């Protein structure tokens, strides 16, 4: 698999980039409606978010106790997003190697979908975290990266916006029209 991306990644390793490229390609595939998440640079978007304060929970309270939250309480974890991605990818690849004989990126599309559905249903026993927690974060970030303002690293060529008919953000040249 060649790395055709011209980006300088900050947090993700090459195996993690390949895993995410394969995963986001299954979550939002390219089809007759247009390019998918891989083509929209969603993996790069995720890397940029992980490199930010959000990725380290730099503004979040990080002292326990860590009680199980309810779905209405939103994201609840002692792990940072960086830690979730690193462990989730490593442990999912170990699961794939054990069950299929190869890493996630090398599985056939149907097998990748089986693994993603199992992660979503919390049916993959990952040693460090809930597979559902990992999948939910991956899915949320894939959606964000596909539809976010391209200035954040995803939605390359505004493919997500074009898909839903969004014309884009107005230019910041407000004073150029009418004011002297």
C-alpha cells in the first residue's frame, strides 16, 4: 500500500495511517455519489485533531474517580483520544491478525466491515478499552472530518459539502464591499 498523502502527520504512525485509511474507506466509501472519507483526507483531519489540545484532553478534568457514565452524559473515559486511537488501532490489528491472519488494512472489504460491525457492537474484546468506545470515536471523527471546514484538514475539495449541497463558508473579505 503506497502512502499517496502529501501530509506531514504529527501523531499517527504509518501503520495507524494505513489502518485509518482503510477504516474510513469502509465507513464513508467513495461511490457513485462522489469521493469517500479517504479521498476527503479524513485520516489527516483525525491526526490534526489528535495533535490538538482535544487529543490530549488538555482542558478536561483528568483525576478520577472514573465511574461508568450514561449515554446521555456523552463521552466518558479516563483515556485521552490519542490513547484511545493508539490502543484501539494496535489492539484491533492484533484481533485481525489472530482471527484473519493479517492486519485490518489487508483484509477484504467484507472482512473489514465484519470487524467494524463487531467493534460497534462491542463484540471485540480489546484489552485496554471498550471496542464500542473506540468505534464510536472513530465514527464521530470520520463524520466530522468528512463534513468539517477544510481548514481543519479534512473535507478535501469540499467533497462533503458538495454531497449535501452546502455552498461553503462566505469569504472573510467583508470590508471589501461597500465600505471605504
